[in-house]
C-alpha cells in the first residue's frame, strides 16, 4: 500500500484540556512525558492495558452489559516515538507475576499427585482410577504470535480474560495470515464479549468461553496495517481505535535526565497499585453507568458524526461511528474506576462524572479523526471516492462567525489545496448544508461541535 504521508503529518493530537482533567493516576503518568506524540501514545496504551486489568466491572450500553476492554493500534513511521508504549505494559507486570507464581504452585501440586497416582497405578496394575486433572494455568498477557487455538485455551484457562500487547503489528498479522478464519472471528467476537467455542480433535476437547474479555494493543508502521486489516470495510477496522501520525526524523538528545524518574521502575511500582485495584474489583460485582443526560449528549454527538461521514467518507464508515460510541463508554468506565480507586471498598455502583464524560468525548473526537484518516488510506470494497482533504479543510474552517473566501484560500493553501479546489470544496459543503453563503464571498458553518 502506498502511503500518503502528508495526511499523516497533520493528524490532531490530544488537547491539553484532556490531560488537565484526567484522574490523578493517569495525569501523574502522562506528566512524565514532554513530547506531545509520546504523551498521547502513553495515555492510549495505558487505557488499553488498564482495560484488560479491570475485567470485573461492567455497564449497560443499549441492551447489553459490556466491560471496558479496548482495542487500539498506534500507526507511525519508524523511529517516530512509538516505543514509549512499552512502559504501559509494566502496569500489568505484578498481575502477570502473580499468575505465574500461582501457576508454579499448581503445577508442583499436580506433578506430586501425578507421581503418587503413577506409583499406585503400577502397584495396582491399572486399577488406580483416572489420573489427576492438569490445572488451568492463567496468564494476563497473551503472546501475539500464538495460534488461534492457543489463544482460545489461554482465554479459557483465565475465564475469558487476557491482553494481547505487541509493539510490532506484524507479529499478530503473521498469526492471522496463518489462521485467518479462526483468528479474525476470535478478535471480532471478543470485542463484543460474544461467546467463543472451539472443538479440537486432540483428546476430543471442546472449549467454550461464555464471555471473553480481551484487550488488544498494537503499534506498527503504515505499511504493516493492511497485513493486519485488509480493508477499511473489514470488521476488524471498526473495532480498533486508531492513532496515526508521521513526523520529520530528528536527533533526540541522549543525555540522561538526572531529575527524571526511572520510567521502568516508576511504571512497575504503579503496577502494584493496578493489581490492588483488580483484586478489589474481583471481590464483588461492580456496575458503571452514565446519567440520562450523558446518554442524551452521546446520542446527539454520534448522530451528528453519522451525518458527517455521509459527505466526507460515505456510508461504509458507519460501523466505525457506531463502535466509537461503545468505545467512548468503555473509556469513561476506566476513567471512573481510576477516579474512585481509593473508595472502591465502599461503593459498588460507579456513576460517571461530567468531567470524565467530557474527557471521553474529547478523546473520541481525536480518535474519530484518526480513524477517518486510516479509513481513507486502506483499500475498500466500495467504489466511492474518498477525499480526506475535504474533512481536513472543513475542520480548519472557523467554527464561529462568517469568514471570507480569502481566508478559505489561505486555509486551503496551508494544507496543500489549490484555490480552484477550495472553490469546489466550498460549493460542495454549501450544497450539502454544512456551510451557508449569507453574502457574496462570505461563508459560515451551519453546525459546530
């Protein structure tokens, strides 16, 4: 796939107002980073890892009970700063270590019982009864290069819970290529918590996972994305939130910061707190909800986004809008858990604050723009021509008051649009009622966010 890097150069960053309003846990983390893109990557990766660490909270979205699990894909050129995402995985390190330590104890007990059974079977010549059952060994992090059947087994052993976290998208792409049907189906169903079943000839094994709660975080280059998601209309596309960018390569000062935290130690220490939160959430049934007013605002916002894509991307992008609504609900759920992390023992029903609701909506606005950029770049089954410049141009136009054609020309020139094309865009936007033309040479947006 030939990538238009110019488009990736202009994708939006997460606004500073979002960082100012984050729960303290996330704000302290993101304050460790000064580079805006790296800061955004760390926030996104933390949200995904935490979504896999908090499996026992759920909220009702439409008619379904949903967890907070997220799928995210960071797309950027080589040496663009994606590597900082590795720190976020350390938030789950303590949980993973606890699983492994427990597995070691279970396997030791199993082998002791098996040796005793074997001795008895030899002594009684086959009348010692069935051998002891092998224990289910759980893990939090599931390797991305696992086969689909291996992931089924790991999820089954852990009551449907797991996180796939890979810094090279091709790790997962290779597995999907080898087992496309099983793997793609697994990811799609897991995102919606739909039941997963697998029948294997070996030992006549039948695996059933009633409610998978899988989170997935990946990073990769633009060229790697089509090997994972073959089409913008592939069902996997709408299940991921995207953050994509490209920037000029420049040398980064390698002098160690004397006053900065050791990030590996810092995140590992926070992982202990994440394990404590998980233990508390696992102790009871925790419920999350929006207020009626918040649901009303969500409905209004995403209804408008559906209207927008009819002009800018076409109806094929509709599934992305629908699922971003669900993703916004899940992000708010994570923020609410962190907002109440010190009071979880005293309350089991968590209502989203307006602050965390607005933060989730602001984040979704950014992810929506990034998703539409990726949508414009990936192959499609439909023949509708997609022009990502039109959306970019419209967003940059003033949200309030009238503006002259001259200003529109200047905005267009800033993103490489010629004056003739600016005229065509203004005509199209006016025809579709996104702009009005109250006076000759003046324009005004009809609806603003």
